[in-house]
C-alpha cells in the first residue's frame, strides 16, 4: 500500500507535527509513505526527523502533481493538508488525477468553509494553529488507515 | 552533561524543527536533554516525535523557571529559542538563575535587535520563518556542543 502526504506552504506550525504523526501511523501499518511539499515544508520535515525514523521519502510538490498527471505513479491513500483555499485546490487536483482515496487534514482558525469545500473526502478537521492536540485526537479516532483503502 | 531547550510560544514553524534537530545532536553527544515550553510548544515536539527518538524529557516552561530559581536543578548548556522580545527575556532569566552556558537560537524576520540583546551568549542566528535550512547550517558549524561546556 502506498500513501501520499501532500503539503502546501507551512505557515502554521501544526502542519509539520501532524504530518510526522500521521507518517508514523502509516509506517506502522506497512504503508510506503511519500511526503510532497514545497522547499520549506520538506525542509521542516527533514530537519524535524534528522535520523529518518518517520520520513522515508520526500518529493517536490509540483513534480509530484506532474507525475500524477502523467500516470507515472499513484497511491492508495492521499492526505492533503489544508489551511487555506490553496489546500482545497490541491485536494481537487489530486481527486482529478489519482485513484487514491483522499483524506482532507483541515486546520487553522477558520475551518468551516474548508470542510465544506472538502466534501467527498474523509475529513480530519480541528481548529488548530499552534497546538496539534485537537487534530491528534481526530487522527487517533481512525483505528486503521489500511481498512479505508479497501 | 545536561542540556535544556527553552521554547516560547511557537508562532514560527521553524522552532519545533530546529529544537528536534538540536536535541538529536545533543543526544548523540551524550547529553541528557530536557525540553521546556508552553503547552503548544511541548505538544508540537511530542507529536512530531511520537516514538520519542529525539525528545526524551519535557517540562512546563514556568515550572522549569521555578525549579531553576529554587536551585532544584541546573544544566551545563541552555538553548533559548528567540524570535521576539519575550525570548530575550527568557535568556536574561536563565542567565540570572543558572550556571549553564547559554546559546541564543535566534530566528524570524527581524533578527538584528535580537542578536544585539543576546550579547554574551553563543549566537546561532538566521533569518528563517518557514524554512529551517539557514539555521541548520549555523548549527552544523558547531562541531561539538560538549566542548563548549568546558
């Protein structure tokens, strides 16, 4: 099973922490996890995990979208990190290009419109900017990510 | 050898990544590392490192300052994370309460006044908000943190 974590610009501190937390859960379930983001998002992940315990494979976000569009790769499960409209655009892009089941990971201050724009995906959402605890509670509520791909 | 990482409010995404990066370096040099911060800062650290590979011991920032003031604990090396005036206040507090050699880890957009206010400490400083790479370069420039405590 293959999973993709797709991250936009990391303005909000919770994004990197939640990505690492989800990556660990997916690794433990046997997923091969790829993290895609812009330079800053990838740099935050790699510096947060210098011994690569959680983050095994990273790739540039634009290159990732290109490879999905050209059908050079695909995933079973795709997590899109959303704290602004650009996040919901990435979600729509993935839905149009990939066979993956999509999970919208929604955070920030004003989450209601983002939840509405993510209909049709599995929703993990909490008001969270600096403290990832409410998002973590939602993530822990899912007992098996593998089960969702079936 | 004991080291303390002291973190204020995590508005800027680089703080957590850099703390994890430094903690790993210190662990590898044999330091016993304690991370002190407010709830959000600690939650970001713990969720970023769910298997506790890097972060072994955390404590509330106010409780930490209290314990330093009461001489219930002390450290050989203390890293204070500074991206605003409140960070330089924590640095001054640690200097007055602890025997530790202090390292000011300065980041954000406007670092010059923060560098000036941190005179007398070892300075690790870079303009960095979303991307920790310039700070990492400074950290990697220090070959041995243990050597600095002597």
